[in-house]
C-alpha cells in the first residue's frame, strides 16, 4: 500500500546524467532542472564523516576554491560514474528538488541516458545509483538514440539518420534506422578534453597555470574549429610558473584554435570512422540529408564548417543542442509503448 502511494505521488522522470551538466525532464512538464554535475563534500575533522554541503550551481562556484576540509567533486567522468556514492547523493538531491511533495519520499520511474561505449559494469552502476536514489524502475537509453529523437530525426523510418553528440566527457556518433542503432561509437573526447588542451597549451607557451573554470571561459568566448576572418583577443589571469605570482596576459583566437587541434581531430576521425562503417544504402541517405550535431560541443564556432570540409557532407546544428538528449529522453518517456525498441537491454 505504501509503495503504491509513493509511486502515485511520484512523477516519471527522464535524466540526462552528463559529465558537465545534469538535466531532468518531468512527464507533462518538460525540462525542469539544468544544473552542473558537481557536488561539494565537507569532511569533519573529528571522525572524518563526509556530508554533502552543496549540489549543482552552488557547488560549481566552489570548484578550485575550496579549503582543506571541503572538496568540490565531479562524480561523472567521461559520461560514466567515477564516484558511486556521490553520484547517488547528487541524484537523490535532484529527484527531491523536482518533486513538490514533501510528505512522501518520491519513487519515480526513470529513464537515463548512457554513452554507447559504456560497459555492462558502468551501466549497472548507473542503474543501481538511480535505484539507490529512490527510483522504482530504471530504463536506459543510448545517447545517440536520445539525441536523434530530441533533434526530431525520423528514427522509426527505414531511412538512415546520423547524429554526432558532443558532450562534456564523450563524443557519441550514431547511425540510426528503423528504431535501432545500426552503428554507434563513443570516443572519450569532449568539452573537458578541450579545456585540458587549453590549460596545457597556455602552460607550454606562456609558462602560466590557469584553472579549469578559466579554460572553459576562454573556450566559450574564443573557441573555434576553423580560422576566422577576425582575430579575437582576451585577457586571461593565471599564476606564473617561473615567478609563482598571479599575472595577466592576452591570448588570441588563433592560439586557442591551435590548442584545440588535437581534440577536434579526434572528433573528425570518429565521424570518418562512422561513415566508413555505415552500410551503403544508409550512407546514401546521410549524403542526402547530412548529419546533425547535438550537445554542448555543437555550440563551438565553425565546428559544422570543419566537419563539412572534412567529410564533404551537409552538417546541421540541432535547435537548442544542449537540451537535445534530455528532450529525446523525455519524448521516449511520454510514449514508452510506441518507442519501446529504443531502450537498451543490459
């Protein structure tokens, strides 16, 4: 009886549990939560007990700025769980946040996106952390499929659709036809790898050390996949490795383009590999309709142009690429009977 009550007062959820951000879609209400996948943990001096201090936006502001007894953790790495306990706490917090009921602990049905390259163990960890966070039932859907549904591609028809989802930890390339994934590949290159490349480039060429948050700002403001007509400049603050004191210096968009060459090449080769492995009939459909870019990485300036030049195919950036995956997840949730084939078997 109690189980029936908790399920009656719970709303079904679709969750895009990303390396950088977690988005939640509630059945009938749309996207209700979009927060960074960051948790800050306080460790007590006596007894060493760990307690959650902040989750999401508040915790992200603490990254790289915490004292010794406080730790800001990103529990997801490369699209999969790196810290099981913290992920469970984060999911618990988000699920509670989107449920208005205060009386009963929510136990919703949940659909979660998983990278297509994740192992059975990684998928089981995601499923178990959702159950530990209070889920009644957990369904998994592969990210390329969710992104394709969210981008409005005809996934159920006998025609090939290609989607490239560039997230924080992984880039997923998928070819979809007749409600199933014909080809899927996941490379562990995404927004985080790009930030890392910028940090390393600035350390090598300027002898300066900058943090992840600064690197992300530089990427958003000046990141480009193709040399632009105008060269942008930005003042960056960091710590001089030689002097050990804070300094500011200027970087140009051409230097950032040079820094991003390696991760961008990895994305291009993943797309090329997908095209090589695609059956010829579906390849003909893709050549006609082109590929669709989704995920936060799709917002990078001229990335579509780079892929167009490298493959010779039309490239379309999806509307609102950041929420594509969670919207696709939500559509699968709204129409579970019709889209039953899109869920993965463990």
